[in-house]
C-alpha cells in the first residue's frame, strides 16, 4: 500500500538547527510524533475528553460542574465557571489586572447533564492550542482565560478588551506567576482608545434605539 506523504516546513533557530544536525536525529519521525500528540490533545479538548487533552483536575472539575446545570454549556459558561470558582490560576490572572471577582462558589450547581455546545468545544480546543504554544503539557483554567481573551469567547473577549486586558498581558502575567507563584506584582491594563470609541458608538446606537422605541410606543391613556 502506498502512503501519500504531505510536506510541512519546520523552521528552527540557527543554534538548534546546528545541534539537530550534529545529533543525527531523524527530524521527520520526531516531528510526526510531536504533531500527532499535539493534534490528539486539541481533538480531545474539542470533544470534551479532559484525559486526552490533559486537563488539570481543577479545570476538569469546573467543566463537569457546568455540565450538571441541566442545559447546553456555552463558551461563556466555562469562563463564568472559572470566575465563580475563584480559586484557580485563570481567575488569579484576571484579579491581578484589577478585575473584581464574585465570592468563590465552587459547589453550587444543579442536576442533569449539559451538552457542550460548539462554542464551548471550540474554546476548549483553543485553550489546548494556547497550552501547546506555551509549551505546557497540560491545559488549565489559565489557558481557557487566555483563549477567551483571544476571541474564543466573544462575550468575554469584548469585555476584556474594554478593560484593557489583552491576550499579550495575560500571557506575560502567566509567565510571572509560573516563575514565581508567590509574586504579588500586578499588571496595568492596556486600554485601547479604538475599543473605547467602538463601545461608545454602540452605546449611543442603543440609546437612540431605545428612544426611538419609546417614541413609537403609545403612552398610557390620560384620564378624561
């Protein structure tokens, strides 16, 4: 049987390229195995298989908790679960940028089984890609928060953008936490004037729409 082989270019830093050539390592086989593992993690995350995707126990617990609410689980439900739980690295990233979180609520829930929607599955897959990009061999709440800010959850992405919480800052702060878990250093959000202008225009549009609707609606009858 003939196996059709595709081609993907792999670029290496000069020093690493020299070391690879000197070592005599078979690049193709190593890359194939690494890519197979990475693809398996992303696919596992997309279907909600936390074991294949290497979810941390905390992220697994939060995902499963949201699934017990008895309704379809959206992408923003996962982020809200991380925020409401409070005691996780994803939530800590947000508080380090001045975002106030509600009181931790790790146990409240309901009964039933909730299916992960396409949006929720996409967010988990995006989180797995963030983890791979950062060379982490696990997927945690911090990766979900970063993936949400990068557009994996449009609702929270817009909110973070308005607050100046960018994916770049989240990644930088995560590196600080991993280097020194006890650091109390905070990050100054980067507020983009263009985002503020866009939100202001949207608020004006909504205000005009409300005023228009009020004008079109008949008022209460006056007593005769």
